[in-house]
C-alpha cells in the first residue's frame, strides 16, 4: 500500500535583531570587520548576478521625503528592505535614513530573519563604495575628499581607510557642526583629517572624491573645473528622482559605472543624461566581462544609488553574525497552527475558548 511521507514542519519562528542588539553585534565583531564582511558578501553576490530575480525599488514620494521597498531573491532566499529618506528629519531628532529588513525562505515563504537596517545600511553603503573603489580607483589612492559630513560619512571614511588604503580625508559640509562631529569621531582612527573651507578646497589634490549629501535637490556639488586627471568619484548622495550631486559635464567626461542601470537611470546622477547614455554595471567589471579604469589618467564615476542585492548581502552577514554570537531573540511573526487550514482555530488556542460568533450582518 502506497503511503505519503510526512515532511518535517519548518520552524515558523523568526530571529529578530533589534537596533541595540545590532549595535552590540558591531561592538563585538568590530566595525572594520563588519564592513569588510559585508563587502565580501557583496562581491560574492555580485559575482552571481544572474542568479537573482532583480527589480528597481518601489518608491512612494511625498513633499518631505520618500519611503521605499527594495526586494530581491535567488532560488533559496528572498529579502526586502523598508527604508526612508527624509532630509529634514533632524528637526524632529530623527535620522534622515531609517530602515529594517527581512530574509525569508523561498521554499516556504517563512521569514527567517528580521533586523534593524539603519546602522546596517550605513555599513553596507560604505562597503559598496569600497568594493567599487577597489575595482575603479587608482591602486595607490591615499587622499579622499568627503563632501557631506552627516550620518553616513563616518562609515565611508573608515571603510576607505581599511579597505582601500586611504590615509587622509579632506572634509567639507555647509553645516560646520556636522564636520566637527565627523572630525571628532575620527580622532584616534589613524586618518589625517583636514577641515576645508569649500568643496573646491576639499577636492583639490584628492585621489577619490566621495559625495554623500542629504538635500533632495538637483545640485551641482562637483563641477568640471574641480576634476583632476585620474580621480575616482564616489557619488553616493544622488539617490532619487530630482536629486543629483554631479554636473552633467562631469558625467560626460568620465567613465560611469552603476549598480543596476534600470534603477540608476531613474534615481542616480545619470537621470540628467539621455536614455542611451553609456554606463557599465559594476558586476560586469567584477566578473571580468568588461573593463574598469582604462588608465591612470581616466576619470571614473561610481553613480551609487543603493541596490537591493547589497541589502541581501548585508542581511546575510548580520544574520550569520547574530547566530554566531547568540544575539537576537526568536519571535512569532507567523501563527503556529496544528491544522494549517484552520486559521480561525488560532483564536481558540490563544483565548482558551471562543464564544459563539455573532453571525448577523452589519447594517
């Protein structure tokens, strides 16, 4: 007689990593090691680019900012990130960017890991910048200009120090308090910190220029006369429609590299350019399918907007690290049922008993 095997029931509990526990994870692992680990995951995942079901993020824009969902999956795992961008949040004592994310099992749809991603997004953005710079900047790059000294800037500075070899950072922000904050946070890092009076002053003589400004506006922070042969520009702040940092002529004079072209053409600095403006997706360079920097004199631009695959990589790192360190707690996001066809029975289980429902239709 034929029998049907009973499959083992997968766990429906979800590991939850809160913001305080994520901070503790970073303290225990070390910020440098966390950024490096995320960078390793990003490169590994970009090298299997074609394994992923990709799409541009879904964005809901308002007068004050944007709220976005960033989904992606391979055959095993699905992830999404919820993230906002509200440049004026400082008025309320809130971060400009706040995020959380989920990893789920593709086979069952069960969420396996739920994590804060505000701290993690800062690390993954810095890690992504470093991965791109190692592929595109001159190998002997030692000086970086950092334009925009807000919440992301500290992570960018340290990522470029430890993963790229930067020794000096030249800082400028219209908000002098932000620059002081960054300079104070870098004390003891081993970086030479130079506070500059203008963007042009900061950029002068830099090997790498990182722009990470927050204002949601079509700005031209980097203009053609600031560009020197051989520079690598890491454009991080232009990340939604109507928000740019680089003058169009800077793009025209450079080799431009992006994460996922369909998204970057809408959100990145190349939104200023015609639809057929030539760009190279970074995964193609990492995989050796297309060249990166042509020579030491070429100007390269990484038009970074943030892509869901980077969050997938970061969530993998944080989930593995949380399990290794015994951090986080198991939470019941999904009801556990003796009979999966009896969802109503969950109410009976939780209440002990349920009175007879009133089946009268509402007027």
